[in-house]
C-alpha cells in the first residue's frame, strides 16, 4: 500500500480513491490528512494542530524523481526554494482550481494522469496574484500547507512510476524507446495570464500632512515673533536711534555776515546771496561726461579740463564744482537739466572797492571765516551765529513732506564801521602807488590820522591787495605793512630827542651849537647828510637842517637814560593799540645795553625800529599839544537791534608839556620852509609842520643794511593841527632822501585830505623866529 498525500476514509484507502465520488466529505483536523493537491484551501491538520514531525511522515521521504520539466516558464523564473523548507510556489491557473473530484480521479489514471503537481489558486487573501505568499503565510499554518502539497506531488509521482511498469502506453503517452527511461510527457501550453489591475497610488493621511504643516508654520511664526519682541521690546531704543540717524539730518542755516563800511557808511565789504554748485558724478553716464563738462564749464567760466576731472571721480557721490556762484548763473545752469546737479544757498563776500584798504580789511575764506585783516580780527562780531534745522530726508536726501522739523533761526553778524574815509583812502593809495613806481621802491605806505581823536582816516600800502582776487596774490601782500613792517625812522625821530632836551631844560630852541659835519662817537665817526664847514647853529636851525651832529650834541646833554624814557613815553617798543590787526611793537633796546656808538645813533633814529603807525602816533602827540591818544581804526559797530554803537575813545596820555609841543611845532614848521629839508611838502595857503627822514635800511633777508628808507611826516594846519600824514618808501632806487621822494606824497595826500574834510586855512602867517646864530 503506497502512502500518498491523498485523503481517504480509512487506513486501507488507496491513492486511486482520492477525489472519487464516493469519497467522504473532508473534515478539518482528521488523522492522516495531508490535503488535496490543487485545492483552493488545502489544510493539513485541524484547527490549531501543528504539522506532524514524525520520522515516518511520508512528507519527509526523499523524492525519487527530480524532474526538470515539471515546471513551466513562470516556475523557472521564480527564485529557488529553500530545501529545508520544502515549499514550492503554487500555480496561478484558475482552471486548475475548478476541477472537480472526477477530474482528479481521471488525472490519477495511467492514461490521463499528469505527473506534474497540480495546484489550484488559493482564493484566500494570504496569497498574491503571482502565487507568492503574503506575509501572513510565513506562519506555521502556511508552512504546513506548502509541505502537504509538495509531499502529495512526490507521492503521486512515485505511484505513477511504479504503476506504469509493464504497461502498454496508452493514448496521450509517449512510447518507450529502447531500454532507456520513458520520455516525459509534454507540458501543455500555459493559459494566458489575466491582466494585472492598474496600480493604485495610495496617498498618506491628510491629517498627518496638516499636522506637519501646522508644526512648521508654528516654528516659523515663533521665530518671527521672537525677532519682533527683540526689535520692538528689548532693542527698540537702539533701532529707534539708528533709524533717526539715518533719516534725520541737521542742516546748517548760514548766518549773513556783517558789513564793513567806512566812516561815512560806504560799504567796503558786503555779503551777497550765492550758490554752491555740486554734482553726483556716479549719476552722469560716461558717454555724456564730455557734454556735461562743456555745459558746466561754459556757465561757470572754468576750464573744461577741471570740470571733466571732477566728473570722472566716481568714487564719491558728492563733488563740489564751484562756490560763490551768482544766483542768476546757478538758475541758468539748473535749467540745462544736468543730472543730479544741485545748487545750495549760501553767501559770498564781496568787496565793492576792490583793493581799497585791502590789506587792512582782509578777506574771508571758503568757510565764511575771516582769515586776515579786520575780517579775521573781528570774525566773531561779523560772522554771527549759524542756525540749525533738523529735517527728515529720504533715500535721495529729499525732504520728506509733512514730517516734523526743528529750526533754530540764525543770528546775522553785526556791521563794523571803520574810521577810514573811502575818498581819502583812495587818494592815499593812488599817491603812494605812483611814487613807488616812479622811485623804483619795493613798497610804500601812507597813513592819515586825525590829530584830535587819533582815528586813522587812511592806511594805504603799495602794492595793495585786491580782495576780489586774493587767492592769486602773493602772501606778502596779505601783510599790512603800515603796522607790521618795522624800519629805522631816521631823522623823523629827532623830534623825540628835541622833546627830551627841551623837557629836561638842557636845551632851548635858541641854544647855539658849534656844528661840524662829523663827530666821533666811541669807535665810530658819524657825519651829517651833507658835508659843510664848522658853523654856529641854533637848535631850531639844526632841526630844520636835520643836522645829525647837532642832534647828537643835544642828546649828550640829556643822557641815554632820559632819552630812553622819552622814547618809551612816545610808544617805542610797544604796540600802538587801537585794534589794528597785525601790529608790531618795533625794537627799542634797553639803554644799558646800548653800545658806545648806539647812544649817539639813537638820537637821530638809527639803532631803533618802529612801524609807520608808531611814527604817525608820535607826530599826533606833538600836534595834539603833547597828549598821546591811542590810535583807532574801528569807529563802532551795530548791536543786536541794528543800532550803531560808537567805540570808546582811545586812551590819552600826556607825554610832553604843551609848551614843549609848541616849540617843537615851530621847529617842524621851519623845516618845511625854504630853509629846511622839507620844502617840497609845503602846501600853498596852509601852514605845514613836518620832518624828513632818511635812514639806512636793514634788510632782514640779507641780514645786513642795504638801501634806504625815505620818509616824511607832518601835520597841518601847523597853528591848529587837524590831520597827520606820514609817507614811507622802502628801498627806493631813483633817489633816497625823504625830502625828495616822500615829501611830495605827503603834499598830495594832505592837500586832498584837507579839502575832503573841508578844513579851511587859518590865514595866519608863521611867526618870525631866530633861525641862525647871531641873528
């Protein structure tokens, strides 16, 4: 009896009874049941019973045949099975599962039996379409079913092999060929496989996606919220200040500079409205730079190369093209529609009189700050105080409308009124400039002063500084030589020696001296200006003739100490004061340091140094009856309300007695007569008192004496002095005597000044005095 995987009703049931019509109905869990090959749901055991592991189990017997042709193409393409497991893929043919019991019985007959293991499709959800087991077949139940199917196939194969011996091949079977093994039957063609259903893309749960999105959005929003808390809460003040610095700008509102006028209110320096022209070079296309440069240069009157160079500077967004541009010119330039061209409102300083008192008035720099002269000395008064305006601007520095702004109004500068008379200043400049040119002098100076107030009416220099073109002038012209250039006065200093001698009572105007043309003083021999034989000469005559020898003789009567004190009293060695910028004190060595010859030369003006203003102040003192008044150049200024406030008068100091002053005046009047050296200074109809001066000139650049200083100083009318005029020529080439070069300048300026001031002549004649000894 052969053991097979078929089912039977009893222990003696054969293999041929499998699936017969008389077969009992299968019950789960029957003994010895191995399942039916090809069944839809072959079960090997009852529910819950494990497969038998007995060594006599027919499923554990080795298969005597291992036929390679028992598998179809689909089976050959399947992966090999694990031999230990013994499982075999099941067929997907649905027709095999439709066979009934008779079909299975016929298949087991020798004539119609197919030796291949048959398998029905399992309708259970534990298998897929291609016959592969699903994950749930990996359990004990699935493995038992596979073993039963495999063992049943092996039993049927063995039965067919044993039952076919000696039989005649029936229909449908291959005949034997010789003594070899029988030829295996051909495998019928596999039925076509049903089409696979389309793949269905199953999407994830939308709730999961929503939750993930909400988490991401919550994270991002939390970052923004934290940043907002930081910016608006923790660091709000920092960002507020940074935004204010970027948006709020402070603009200066320039104050209008005060006006400088002469004593009569004529403007000498005024402030006019102007424009600053600037451009952003980065906004000018390179192809248009040449055209833009040409347009701007033609309007501003500047070289094209200069403007083109500024436009080529693309490393900056602000390039200043011109200052002090007239508003009309700026408006015309803006109408040319040059890209990013701007015009800022400013002020410019203008000097209507050009070079009139140029070195005295000075000038203003680009920042509206005085740099020289009265402009620099009185800058705080003239400049005023700039205003401030805080505005909010946008990206292009354009003011944002309707925004808050704070404005501090500017305070305009105050006006300054000088003691200078414009007309007399012009006459003085014309006279000294002409004589400087004719004499070939290096420079010249004229000072006109009021005797009774010591106010400077004119202060002229040659060459003079043109204030409207001060940048092109030499720096030497910036110096006001009338107060800054020191020189040895020469014979004009003899009035101080005469005053010391008269005040000491050692000498009188009628004192007679035996005068030679030379005198020995220590190790030197000093001479008069002109050689002459020894002669008797009164002190008055000696002053008129400007005798050096007679003056030395009078100084010896006084002594060096008294002479030194008189020089100090007249202002030597100290600044004259009065607010004139750039003034110098001159040089007056202490008398204890005078050399043997210097005690003599100081008497006639060599060995000491003064300025033109200091020497004019000496003669103002004599003309004012011996009372020295501190010189003044500023008559006054306006206050905050625009009302004129006069400057306080200069300090007054008596230097000599009125008697001494009158005696010296008489000597000086004689010097201008036909008997003196200053005859060229005489003015018809007016009594004039004055003194010539000719001195060796010390050149600081050379470090030695070189050339001469020619000068003349006097006042008129002599009997009622009103004006003092001083003229000085430095290093003249065509002559060198003061009476020859400087006296004519004095005459021209004094004549114009007394007429301009409408000073009438006194009508009196000079008193008859003793001029020569023996008369």
